[in-house]
């Protein structure tokens, strides 16, 4: 399944003529001892309009819609949620079952036209487990991947084109 997910990400990147997908990651194999695999995609989200033109209001709307959590990514406001609804049929390889997706949507400092989306997608090549212990075990793996994803999001840093580290101050201004 990991090969199929990787192929699907490559196809997505080739179709992304606007360059909105910034990075993607698929482990070299599934989670050892399981039929579970995952992928991480980082993408720019163009914002044509937000309520009142305010991206913070857009984040709050996503927070309410998905019953998410507010957080900060490198000092910028962000919202995080789990998606447990079945994925669109064409978004996963054939014979894969969506287990869940962890999504983070964050402001990009000093940009009013873009948000940054980080998405962890967790899938399994196996049928849904029937026994309570197997269901609980699968959810433990998903939660562990969510913790790892959250740690990745906590390591995000804003940088200039020349590599200088930028810090978002509490008032929203940037300093080097």
C-alpha cells in the first residue's frame, strides 16, 4: 500500500501546476506489525475570501465546523482537528480503508492570501477490525501517529528566502 500511496502523491504533485503542494512524505513501509500506513502533505491554501476579509475568522469557522482545537504554529494562530469521515474514493489507493486524518490549518505571518495546511492521512490495507481489542489497538496506532504529527507541526519555523529565522511576536509582528 505504501507504494500505491507514494505513486498517488507523485501523480498529485505532477497535477499541481500552481505549486500549492509544498512537500509530502510517505514512510518507506507500513507501520511494523500492522497493515497501517500514513502520509503527510504540506500545502499552501489560497484564500479568495474570508468572512469580513479576516483569516482569523476563517480559522474560527473551521474550528467550529470541525470541533477542533486552537493552537499556534511557530507563533501564528492555527486550528487542528481529526477527520474521521470516510475519505473520497479517489483520494486513497484501491483496497485502502481510511482510518482518519489529522489536519492543521495555520496563518502564514504577513500573508492575507494564503494559509498553510498540514495533513496526516492514516489508512489501512486490511478490512475494518471486528473485535474490540483490535479496534482499540488500531486506534492506539492512529493516536500515536497523531502525536508524532503534532510534534512535527510544533517544529515548524518561519524563514526568509535567505534562510534567516523569523519570530512571530505576540502582537503579530515579525522579528529576526
